[in-house]
C-alpha cells in the first residue's frame, strides 16, 4: 500500500445533475489500430524518460566519465604508440557505443519492471497484437538510447572529432541502429527472465565482454588469434568499426596512424565494407526483434 | 436488475435484438498439472446484473474469472462473454470487457490522466471522445481533481478507484473485478462499493466480481458460492439466507466440549466449535437463550444471537466458516465435509 495520506473519498459525494453518458466503443483490430498501439507504447517510454530526472542526469554524466576520465587517464600511457592521435579521439566511437548500449539495456529492463509492477499485464490484455507492444517497446527504448548517442555526438568537438555533416549524420544513423539492436536483444532476454537482478546480471555478463572484445578500446589488427576470432564474432565490432572509419576519414592524420589505429575489420584478409557492417547490425536487430515477438506472443 | 436489459440492446448492433446473457459458462474446467483448480462450473450472468463469486482463497474464483476474461485457457468446457467465445474469439471478448485485477497494473510514473489515455489508445477508442469519457469516469470515482498527479503518489484506495475508472474507459459491456476491495480499509471498501452501485445505475453494464468478504457479497444481485473448484450454491443473497432460516447462536463457555455434549444430550442440537466459540443454529434464537442458561449446566461467559448471514450460508453448504477454510487450508478435508459439499452442489 502506498504511504501517502488518502484524502478520504466522500462516499457517493454528489451524483450531480444527471448527465449524458459518454459512450465510446472499441473498433475491431486493424492496421491503423496497431500503429496507434505502437505509437502509444513508444510514447510512454519517452514520457517515462522525461519524468525521470535521475536517469537524465546519469545519461549526461556517464559518457563524460568514460570519455574524459578513461580517455585522459589512458592517454598518459599510450602517447607514444598513437602516432600523435589523441586517445580520446580514438576511443570516441567505442565510448559512444557503450553509452548507447547501457541506455538501451536500461530501456529494455523496464519490461522487467513492467512485469513486476503489473503494468505489462495491462498491455498484454489489450485487444492488439503482441507484436505491436514489442515493436513499440523496442522503438521507444531505441529512441531513448539514441538521445544518449546524440549527447555524445554533441561532445565530438571536445575530443577533436570535427562536426562534419556527413560524419555526424553517419555516426547518428549507426548509433540509432545499434540502439535498436541492443533494445531488441534486451527485450528478447526480458521475455524469459522475470527477475530484475537476474536480468541485470545477464545483461552485464553480455554487454561488458561485448564492449571489451569489440575493439572499442584497441585497434582490431594484429590481435592474438583467439581474440581476433572473438572480435569478429562480436556484433558490437560491426558498430564500432564503421564509426571509427567515419571519424578517421575526417581527421588529418598520418598514413601510419590510420594504418595502426583504423585498420578496419577483415574476414580472412578481406576488408568488410562499412555498409555490410551496418547491415549486420540491422539484421541482428531484426532477428532478435522477431524472437522477442515470438516469445511474447507464445506466452499466456 | 432486469429493467436495464432492454436499454442495453442498441449498444452493439451486431447483437440479436433480445439481450442474450452477458456471460454463459458451461462445464468450465481448469487443471494445473495434477491440481484441479476448477472442476466443471456452470452459470449464466444476465445483462445488467451484478454477479458475485464468493469463496475462500484458493477456491478457484480467480482461475474462473481469468478464464472468462481470456487470460487463462480452459482445460475443458466453454465460456461465452458478451456473445463471444473466450477461446476462439479472444479479441472480440477483450474489446468488450474491462478488467480490474487484484494487483495494481497502473504505471506509477505516469499521471492518472496519462494512464487512462494510454489505455484508450491501446484499445483504439475514438480520439474525439477520449477527453469527455475520461472526465466522466474520473469524476465517477472522485479523482478528477487529481488527474495530473503521478499515480505513485496515490494511496491504495485511490489506485483501486483509478483502476476501476480505467477499466471503464472503453465502455466495456462486462466489467470484471477480481477482489476489488482486497487490502483496503473498511471505509474505502464501502466507498468502492458505492461507486460500483452508481456504475450499475448509470452505465448499462454487467459486473462480474469475486470477493472473499461475506458482507460485500450482499451488494450483489446474485452470488455463486464457490469452494474447492465447484459452485456449491447460486442465488440472490436473500434467497440463500432464507434457505438457512434458523438463527445462529454463538456462546463462549468455561468448557466447550462439555457444552457441546450437553447441547446434544439435553436439546438434541448439533453444535460445532468455530473461531474459538461454540456455534449452533436454532429457529427463534432469542427465546431459546433463557432455557440455555437454565439447563446447559456449563458456565456461559457470553452469548450472541444473529440472523443468518452469508457466512452461515457458506457454512451450511461447506460445513465450515470461510475463515476456518482459509486458516486450515486443504489439510483437514474430512469425509463429512465432502459429503455436505457434494450434496449442496446439486441444486
């Protein structure tokens, strides 16, 4: 029970003058009604984000911490081997990705809260498709996570990444795709895991290794064999790499620096095109979304 | 209860002109593995009726209500709500029902108004009518002034009232309330009931609810008493009480066992111990009390005589008071009780 004092409901206070009853009706399911459901589930995520001041504050602070504390700290160690490129510039795409991933993960976690606090039930009994609920949820989480990405994008200048329109636009699109894929992954996991602690545990167990293996903090060429294999299997690799390529294509650095720091992902010596990398992220996102839809549709 | 049935007809032109029952349940069953939660129940609820399911926790009320509102698939039997089969036409049932669950299903971070709007959007209610409808249902439960407050600042009673308002947002034809007053203080419970009664008068709606409070069941037009997965009695509260007839006498004595023995010996009365006192039933109880003091032979500390209540009805059908059932759980099912039960089940 809540703790606040209840202004006592006055028992049948005054029915007032008899008024016309406003009668509404629920139409049969249609494409338009599904779109409306997707929209409201999406909107709810935004409303909740907006009303959660602490969450907004942490989304602002976290990337600053990663970028400036981690970046500046490591810089002192690695000045020699970065060929004059600021380490903060190098890890910028990786930091952007991890910020987006954390936010997306928290957005997906709200489905676990919704279940715990019962609200999920309200959505599940509505006369709409389960897929509409799941799609709305994924889009909402992706939108909130993308805000995070935009905040980091605004910080680009502070780490010597130029505000070139093609660069900003390219990174923006890539981080939106990543936000969507990670939210879909989180929702897929949340369909099965009903306890917050377990969910967070699973997500940490997945997100942190993904981050470390992806090359967010190191160049992906010249790795030991086992790490190279893991790196190529890590989906996050294919989000960090095209972003880094975009960033380096707009920097004025020596050819040697580019070769070392931005080698690009290769499969058996073949350079994977950036578009294909983005395609991998989209495909994974869609697969996980489908699994999430299937899981929620199958549940009672 | 039947006056409103004629008016309800134009609500949905697809329906036949003579108003069919709002709910028809035939041989409904549900098993969870080995456990048979509901063992074949049959009943009909007329349009415009307030129909109550009464019974102890674990009697199968919630399972039955969940099957009627498409949340649980029946293991056997059929249920039709607002003219639609709950399994084959699940969406059509959902469009026509409102649900208020035992646990809150509101979003505490949203305001009261946002919660209702979200519901209207999910159900596809005509946008132009949403503001007016929202004001109406919120005024009905006395929360219109609090519409802009986040729901997490609401008390338990206010949340429940808001859920009732939300359940009505899309003008459902049947409103399901699962223990709508559980965990609330008596005053709030009473006010919730006055809303439900107002609702019945103002909206053309059928209300199906469960409760395990005996006093609340009296508000219903008809009640079904449920125990261990079957309906043991079904009628209006008055008719059920009339069937019991006799008054109930409750005495506290120095020696309950001796009192029971003495009652059997001298008055040929079958008494039982319930809730720490000796209880028995006799016509015109007040005039019996003087004889009791003279002839019982066991010191009596207190006596109370009461008219039949639904608790007595429950007791006469199941052999125990509802509270005893809840306390003892399923442990002591003696044979006699089972006999009484199955005997009572045939109406």
